[in-house]
C-alpha cells in the first residue's frame, strides 16, 4: 500500500515541479502526524476503549441467560485481547475472545463462541443498515466510484470452477453432518456436544432480560465507532471542511476494509478510506495520511497497548479466582 502511494505521490510531485529528493511520502506522513493535536488522539483512544467496555456489557447480556455472570474486567480484557489478536491473524480474535473468557470464568467454550457469533451477527445487521443509509444519501457519488474501481472481464471459466467447488463443498458438508448426527464415535459425540453448545449460545438472544438495553448498547458501540472517525476530520487540515454525509461514506468504506480478511484491516482499510475521501476531492496522499492517523489512533495506540497490558494483567488478576460466578 505504501509503495503504491509513494509512486502516485512522486508522480504528483513531478507534475508540480517538486524535486524527487524532496518528495518522500514517509516525510509527509510524519509531518502530518506532528500537526495533529494530541488531545484528539487521546479522545479517539478513549472512545475505542469505551466501545470495548460497552461491547463487554452487551456480551454479558448474551451470556447471562445460560446461567453465567462473568466479571466485567474479564469480559472487557478478553475483548481487548481479541482485537489485538486480529492484528496478527485475521478473524482469530473471535476465537481468542471466547477462549480467554472460558479460561478465566469456567464457561464452556462452545457456548461462549455461540454468543460471539450472535454478537457479530448483530453488528452485521447494524452495518447493513448504515450501508443502506449511506447509499440513500450519496448514491450517485458512490456508484461513480464503484464504476471506477471495478474492472469488468470475461470470467466464465472462473465462475464454472467456483460452481464445481461449491457443489463439492456442499456434498462434503452433508456427508460430515450425517457423520456427526449418526456416528457414536467419540469424536462425533464431542462435535455434537460442541454444536449443541454453540446453538445454545446463539439462541441466548431470545432470552435477554432487557432487550431495550441490548439495543442501546448496540447503538452506542456503532455511535462510538463513528465518533472515533469524526474526531479525525477536524484534527486534519485537508478533511476539516467535510460534513456528515462525507463522514458516513468514509466510515462505511473504512468498515468494509475491516470486513475484508486482512490483519486488523491493514492495507484494505487504508485503500478504501483513500477511495472514500477521494469522492470529496481529498488528494490520495492526504487520504493516506488521514487513514494512518485514524488507524494508528484507533487500532495500534489502543488495541496494541491495552492488548499487551491485559495479556499480562488478566493472569495476575485471576491468580486467586479460579472460576467465575454463576448467575
């Protein structure tokens, strides 16, 4: 990503008559970071941690109907560690989150993993609503950008191979399901137990004690995510004139970057943020700086620092408390 942006930046410098020796993207990036008021960075980190706390509270609502009430510090720490894990390996955080809490609260892993799936399904529903609102507000601009990015090609053979693969996977899935449901082998029994626990965890949303509070937590999480990006707009000169519509479009593009399975959205987030800002006339080099400011503040400064902190803190905190409490 950096290499591509450096080439584009060098080409722009040549057009502007700037010597190549004076056209370093890394120097521009450092200069842009130095211009940021540290107060904004602190606010973004605070909002990031607050969103993790609210997520922990919402997660507790999903766990409680199964008869468990984990300590909030363990739930919060598990979530922070999960976001840290995602920076190393895409999507590993979901399993890390469930595994960490299971270890410290003695809750069956399969049940916790089911609640994590429900947690993510809820987020996906909200994200789809945000995308819909984004298209309603800026349909023409977004469609134009998509047409610029998508390159059409003849992919008949690719589609044919994909169809064959899907059929093979479907048949293999049915065979595996039959084996799990009918076999009395120990491995099949273990898988069956795991699946039943998973279903119980997913179904916990039906037994929420306070659905309105669950909705409030969900809205709060996404509001905090949007606020984190909004704080970057006035903090950076080339974006301080952009309004709510631009914020919504850029946020949606950035969120799509996190959905793509790259380590913590690295690269994909930057690329799509740049594309979102370019819709509103922000130069790619400035968009690259903005993407790094937003990413480093919300991801690295928050999730790396506190992820490492909780990797050390949770074992110490739980050294005398073997198990969590029953609800």
